[in-house]
C-alpha cells in the first residue's frame, strides 16, 4: 500500500469515527431524554448518522469495526449515564432499567429534561464542526473517498443550517 493510499484509509477511518460518535450520542440522547418531541428529534438525527455510516462502511469494508470515536465533538458524557432523581442511583444509559433497582421508582426517574432548543443547539454546533472535520478529511483523499467525504460534509453543513432555522423558530 502506498503512503497516499494509507493516508486515505486513515481519513476514511477518522471520518467513520466522527460519524460513529454522532450516532452513539444521538442514540443515548434519545434513550435518556424525557420529552417526546426531543426524543423524536434525536431519533431523526441518529437516522441521518446511521445513513452516513452505511455510506462510509461501503468504502472502508471490515476495517470499519476498528474506528475509534474522533475527534470528540459530541457531549457524550452528558448522556452516557443516567441518575435516578429520587435516590441518586446511577446506571449506564444503554442498560437503563424499567424501574430503579435501588428505590423502585419507574423508569422516568432516570430521564433527563433536555429542552428542544438544547437539542438543536447541540445538533447545530456538532454538525458545523463535523462538516469542517469531514471537509478536511476530504481534502486529504482522492476519487470515490473524496467524493463521499465531501458529500457528508455538505450534508452536515446543511444540518447545521437547518438547526439554526429550528432555533430561530423556537425562539421567536
Ligand atoms: Zn432510585
């Protein structure tokens, strides 16, 4: 493998890391948020990341499984754990129980009040930075990889713009 091709493979792995981090964040945020409209919004944002992952995995093949989250754009810490607001018991969001194992209160006790404005703020900020990162990675690539990375960057820029519009509407 030439140096050029090696660096191109790195770019694809890094891009996949960006997308996988976003996907993980939106999945966790969807589970942990209390408000239905916020859940639906995170779910939709997660679907878009899943579609991006699919496009990248078509290029990376089996190496895809090794992609590490990169470059930490998303506030994963804010959603990876959930705390019972009655007794303070902490669980992993992915294994959130139907009732608190310590105090017995129903599942909603672990859910977080994330406002829709906050959801769009996060989507806007992370999409803008993700678009920049993907654009840089596209610049280091050629051919099909460049094309796909540039397309994903454009998608994320469009999502950042969409988030701006949603926020303007919510605040008006
Ligand atoms: Zn509890």
